[in-house]
C-alpha cells in the first residue's frame, strides 16, 4: 500500500513538472478562485441557517412567553383540562410547533401535546421529567437550545410559569425547522459542489491539452537557454510552430545569433576596458590592494605601495600579511582570514603608521562575491590617509576646550558681583555698588569680546598674525586686580601690585595680555593658602644676548609672584602642556589644565617666552618680557586719528 502511494505521488509530481509556468499559475489561480467561491457560498448558507435559527429562537421565546402568560392561572388552579384544551388549539393553529410540555416546579411532566401525562404513564409506565440545558437553572429561564433530528434542527425553548410572583412550573415548546430554509440551503450546497467540480474538470482538461501541445516546445526552449548560458552561442531551435510559440522560438534564434556576433567582436573591447579599469585603480588617491582567498596579493596601486613602503618590492602572489607593517599585520590577520572564509562581510580599522612616515590611515576590508555562486572570490582592501582629518579633529577638540576654559572666568566674575549686589546690596555704599557694577560691566564687555573673537583662540597655534598696538600695562593690571579682589579677600590672601612709575606702553594685544594676567593671577590664588600674598610686578628691564655686554633691546618685565605651595621640579617640564594639572598630584583643587598652555601660546605670539621659578613650600614666580612700544609710533597713531576723524576712523586701530 505504501509503495503504491509513493508511486502515485511520483507520477503526480512528474505530471506537474510537465506543465508550463503559465499553466501552473492558471491552476493556482483557479484553485484560489474556486476555494473563494466555495467558501463564500458555504458562508452564505451558514449565515442563512444561522439567521433562520435566530428567527426560530426569537419566535419560540415570544411564543413560549405568550403561552405561559395565558395558562399560568389554570396551572395554578391545577385545571389541566382547560390547559390541555387551550394548548391543543394553540398547537394546531401553527405548523411551527413540534411539541408543548408542562412540568411542575420539580421538573415532572404533567401534560404534553400531542400526548398527555396519563397516556405517557399508561403506555410506557415510566415517569418523564424535563431536563434543562446543562448550563441553565430555574433562575435562568427562559432558556433556548437546539438538537438535531432527521427533519432538521429543532429549537427547544424553556419558559418559567409564574403566578402571582410564585414559580409553579416550566413550559417547554419545540419549534420545527423552517422547511424553506432547509430546502434552499440544500439546493445552494448542491449548486456549490457542482460549480466547484465543473471548474476543476475544465482545469484538468486544459492541463491535459497543455501537456500534449505546449510542453515539448517549452522543453526545447529550456534546453536552448541552458546551452546559451553555458557559452554555446551556436545553439538554434528548429520547430515548425506558429503563433506566440513560433515567435518566441524565432526571437530565441535571433538572440543566439546576435550573442555569437557579440562574442566575436567584443573580446578586444573587453580587454581595453580592463586596461582602463587598471589605469583608474592606479590613479585613485586612496590605496587599493586586491587579495585572493589565500591572502596573496593580486593587484596593488602606487598609493598603497607608498603608504606601506612597498615601492621596491615584487608583490605578485605574495602573502599580504608577510609584507604589511608588524602592527598592521597583527590587527588585520584575524579579520582577513574571517572574510576569506565567508564568516565576515567586511570591517573598518583606524591604524597609526610609523613607517615609512608618521600618518594615520583608515583601512576598509570588503569581500568580493561571485555573482553566480555568491561565494567569496577575492578581498578588496582600501587605504585612506586620514592624518589631516585626525589633526583637524584634535585641533577642534582643543579649541573647544580652550574656549570653555576662557569663558568660565568672566562668567564666574560677573555672577559673583551680581550675587553680591543681590544679597548684600543694602549693606554696600553707593560707591561700592557702582564699582561692582562697573567691574561686572567690564567683565561683560570682555566676555563679549571673547565670544565675538572666539576664533582668535584657534589661531594661537596657527600662522595668524594678531593686531599689536601700544598697551598700557597699568590699566591691564588694575583691571585684573579688580577682577580677583573679592576672590582674594574671601580666601584671606593679599593681592597687591608693584608697578614702576611712568611705565612705558608695551607692544602687544590688550585682550591677550589681559588673558595672560588673569590666568596667572587665578592660578596663583588657587595654589596660595590663607594669609598668603600674590603680587603683580612690572618694571623696565634689559634683555642681553650671550655676551654680557651685548644689549639687544629694552623691555618691560611682568612678574606674578605668590607665596603658594610651589611646583615640584619634575612638574615644571610638563606644566605648560595641555591638560596637565599640578592639582592632579595635590588632589585639592579643580582645573582643566589649559590655562598655562594658552599663556605660553599668547606669550609666543608676542615673540617672548614664559619663565618659571619655584620652590616647594615657598612660592612660585612666573615672568615674561614684552617689547616697549616706541613713543613716536603712539604719536603717529594719534596724529593720524586726528586728521582722519572728520571722514572715517581707523577700524580696530588698523
């Protein structure tokens, strides 16, 4: 039996494979349509029957309630004769009633139409009882249920009989199925089955015709297409057919002829295109290396040779891991083997190269798949020089850090003065309030200048030239002292100045010099304990060369002296580096480590150097020199401004 079933299954499978795609699609569409039509028909039949049962249910409930209301008094008086006479007329007045049963409050049948209690007991000699549905109780009446009979589904309705609010029994009536609905449902079902069978008879006949008339040409076409795909462009099909199949065969033969001509004429063109592609690969800005599945180099362009120092190496069929720099080979070995094995599609790396030149490169490894077999044919490795990009990102990060650090001080000072005025304004004199507001206003102006000229910070380490003019150091020092006076007073530190009288103007940028003084004084206050002292000293000095008697130029020397904790000798070499903080060692203060780095850059912009002298536990002195601005230059500037004041002013003192 099992062998016969397997043979039948194989026969059906072979028979199905003989069909064309169009026939299979038509069969599938026919199956779907027939199933949909049959389903809709059965759904309609089921809906009709459901509606009929609902109508029978509603009719039975209404009829039962009406009958129970009319016979309740007779039942209460135990007048079964009147009940039987009324029920018999009621029963014969409609063909929808199948039976009428009356039971007492215990469920014992007392009267039945078309039979009575006495007849039942005399003929069957048993006691009959009404059994309510399993989920029903006397309190749930009226209840409805259906049961199947040879004539159809009969609806049973159970209605309580109550008289003067007292339950005295149960009325059960049966409703015959609607004969019209039963007949129409059966007819509809028969028609549906006939339609379904007719559709499939037509489909089977069409499939047999298709197998006999169309399958052979399709097989010939399939064989011809396989030959064309294998490269045999001399394949032709010779079948005496007309119509659409004949046109298809003619088109196939024409396509095969054109492909044969194309193969003969385009070998040279393909060779030329390959040469163009190789030229393109060799001229792209990125490095490119093509590797086979064994990690041997197939193709490498000049830029890749330059990145890895391969200019004088013969690389054909050389394992790429043997010629890559050691650090690169160690990082790429595992990913390359995974890509070659098909376990990884590709990956990207950022690697720093030290040889033959210091640079940062981005290496992208991707697999090259066979379009037919979809397996890995080769591995492409692209090398991009991102050194400039990395430098720009670092410069951007440093620039943002510097800006954040330098904006913090004026914002803190403004907030301090405003909070002091807000909390202690009533205790301050008018002059003190005016002084606080004046200082806050100047700090606001300074903050505004910093925001407007924020790009100047990014130019500190570039070739940008700042506008230098005559700067009055007295004013810069005085503003710095006013700014930090409250901070010094709160910490119990004496903040003072020692400025040589009649100090000349110096050549510099006012905002940058003010920034230097603010950073140095702020650091001095930070590392000076209570009862300490911070002094700003400015005086004339003379810079000499290597020989003691060789005078180069007079300068003004500015010193910031504190009696703080001092700086260890081992920290002095790195104190001007970005993000280096002495407080990292003392663990007592906060800071970003950018202040002295900015100071050093600003002083270098003034063609000078920042110096440090410190003793641990005694104090620290920072000092630098600024060139003296010649008086005649100041006079020339003032004269020029007076002459041009009527027409225009010199913008930004330019």
